[in-house]
């Protein structure tokens, strides 16, 4: 199980890093999404991997798993979900405003105004 | 009985911002009244916290009254009180400028985002929990995304996309770092981390070093330290001027986080990390300073020039931080206060120039003279003198303190040479920019309509710039008392036992 989780985190991180290095906004957004998946899985695993253990106190439970990483993951999921929505809207806005979805800032044309 | 004032700088802007979004979204006057009221109150509270912290005690606020390390704690010590005060003071001045210049009318929700930004920054300074630090970083960043693209425009939104994507990657890195620390040490409370890190078995130390390295990378992104400085010029030069002025404190959040984590949790005498970060930070700080100075010389727009000057100031700041000695941190804190206001002043002046130059914008080329030409030129001159570090303003004293603190450092010759040469290069860059913008006016073209008449409330905007410069004069005049206070802060920082004992009473504070 450890090997499976570790591979999943590794592959998703690698793909995510590859994608955020692309030049167009769509793959970059996908890349940030994959990175957030990877980190959520990673955070979950920091409480060690157990199967069938209770996270909070119950009478019947004999062993417990660490509940804190689950709370951390929940926070991280909420934040990364909101952030993805923001970056999608921004990328769309930039595309509609400038007609290009390239991520790099070209050298500003000398006649273009910044106000 | 806990001191509930400690959480006020977080709760107050949060409620005011939410109220603005819900009930006053169409009423700019009401928004201005509430925003100004809340920011003034935040400033008063920050002064009060400063008084609480000035006796050298460390006050802990346990959220929900859960004992640390199980609950989240806010910690008020001298350093966090100073940072919250700087934030509130800067926010108040920037807000006056925004109202005076009418920037808040150019897009929706400026004041709500502004309050959320203050909430995030104050929270990051007050928290005593590493994961909570992440959450406040996110609050601060989310608000900054909105502020950065305020008033829109294609170029600005594209710069905003870059800024957001970079910070998303940074946040992911932050989570990886926290996960690693938690996986090894089993806690994220900073005081508890300090205890656990000090007593870690040798087998876990390598993993912890990885976590610490990831953590310093995240903070270095925020603090624009080479090689992670590349985002700053595009972001700051494309953000609205007053927003860039507020962002002057955001780079300092990164510096604060490094100072806090790497004096408390990973001090240079720690068995885990030793002096490895100090050894790497010093050359990087010098390169940051060099790149900033070269950028100042090579910039073709005033906005980019000021952004590179901010990078250079972060370089100088980190030269002092990288010593990790009480004298170094004292100098760093004085320089931090100075460079926050110097950067903010320059960005506000940049906005004054941009607004008045019409099509020429902030390009470094001859253009018809500005409205209120003499006053703005004088402002620019004073702010540039402060930023470059020439006498008589606070930049000079700050640089002197940094130079003095590095006298005994192993790389003293390289440090002195870099700082002095970079100052000269920046002096040339600023002199050139100032003379092009203010001294070589082109004759006004005949077919063009006259530049816009200054708005009636421009006096408020100009007054705000004057106030920043007045603060720098005050920092210069009262350099002695300020420096004494900063010495108190760094003494408290390096004496970690009281901090740990205050957060974790049961540990007895033994390390």
C-alpha cells in the first residue's frame, strides 16, 4: 500500500510540474489541479497509512489513526478548490481581453498603456 | 483570563469586509467610511498590542481555549506586535491615498478585498502554528489576487494569471513542507516543533532537513529572494500603484516567516540544520541585491525600476538576516521598517506620475510636464534618496546598521563591496530616471487635449504620500529609540525558552 500511495503522489507531482511549465493557460491550470491532488494525498499519508481504524474516540475501537492530517487535507482541499476556480476565471478573462492564452508576458508594446 | 485584544486585528477586518460585501456593495461612500473606520481602529489596536508587548512578556491567545499543541494559538511578542503595527500604519496611509485618488471607484469590492488582505497579513504575523500560517498566507494571497487585477485591463490580468499560478505552486510547496514536518515531528505548533526538532533521533534528521528546505523555499518566493525573484517586477509593475504600495509589506511577510521559523524552530545551533541555511542565504542575498541594482539601472519603465529597487532592498534585508546574530536581526528589522515605507512611497509616487502623464505612462522618456510638477519631483527625490540609502534619510541609517552588523562576518569584504557598489549603481539608475521624468519635459503636442485637471480630492492623495515620507523622517530622527526597541526584539527572538514556556506551560520551557 505504501508503494502504491507513494507512486501515486510521485506520478501526479511529476505530471503536475510538467504541465505548469507549459506556455498555455489550460495545461497550466490542469497542472495546478494535479499538484493539489498530489499534495492532498501526501498530507493524508503523513498520519501513516492504516486500514479500518477509527479517527475519533469510539467505545469499540481498539486502535486509532491520526485524525489531524484528515483535518489538514480538508482545509487544503477547500483552499485549492477555490483557487482553481479563481485561476480558471482569471485565465478566461485574460484570454477574452487579450485574445491570447499564452502565459508569459511578452515585452510590452511601447504604445500600449498601463493605467 | 486571556487577552482578547490579540485576535482583534484578525476579527475586525474579517467582519467589516464581510459586511461590506453583503450590505454595502453598491455604496462607495459607506464602504469608504467603514474601511477607514476599521483601518483606523486596527491601527489603534496595533498600538495597544505594542504597549502590551513592550514589557518583554509573551502573551498567548488559545483559540477555543484548547491547550497547545492541540489547539491553534496566537502569540503576541515584540516582533509580531511591531509587524502588525507596520501593517496597520501602511494600510491606513494606502487607504487614504486610494480614497483621495479614486482608485476604489474603478472596480467592485476594493475595500472588502483590502480588509481581507489586512486580515491575512496580521494573522500571518500573529499566529503561533505553522498550518495556521499557511491558512493566513492563503487569505492574504486570495485577497491580493483580487487587488492585483483591480480595475482590469488585458495586460494586468495576464500578469495576474502569472502571479496566481506562481503562488498556487508556492502554496503546494508549502503544504508539502508542512506535511513533511508533521510526518517527522508529529506537530505543527511552532513552539512544540522547536522542542521536537531539538530532540529528534538522528535517523529522522535528513527528512526534517528536506522539510525545512522546502519551507525556506516557500518563504523565499514570498520574499523575492534570488532565484525566486522573477515574479516580482511583472506583478508589482502591473498592479495598480496603491496596491503595489500595500504589497510592500507582503514581501516582508516572507522575511518575517524566515526570521521567526529559523530562529525558533531551526536555529543555527540546531543539530538538524546547523548553519546550512545561513551559509546559503548570504550569497543568495548578495546576488539578489546585485540583480536588483542592475535591474534598476536597466529598467525602461519607472514601475519596473521601482520593483527592482524593492528586490534590491530585500537583498540588503537578507544580508542582515543571514547573519542570524542579534546584531544582524536588529539591523534587519530597522531596514525592514524603512524599506516597507520607502517602497510604498515610491509606488504611490509612481501612481501620481502615471495618472498625470497620459499616453507616456511610466515610460522613461521625455513627455510634457506633469500637473503639480515640482511637488511630485520633490517627493520622488526624497523617496529615491531613502531607497538608495543616501544621507540624510532612514535608508542611510539602515544600511549603516547592516554594514556595521556584518563587520565580523566571514564574507565581510564581499558584503561591504556588494552593498556599496549596488548603492552606487542604484543611485545612477534613480538619477537617470528622475532626470528623464522630471527634468526633461517635451513640449506639449499641439493636437493633444490638455492633461486631465487634478481631481479635487487629490490633496488627500498627495497628503498620503507626504505622510509616508514623514514616517521615514521620523524613523531617521528617532533612529536611536527605534534601534533600542529593535534590539529588544532580537534579544527576545534569540531567547526561545520563554516563548516555548508561554505556549506550552506544561513543558516547563526546557529545551
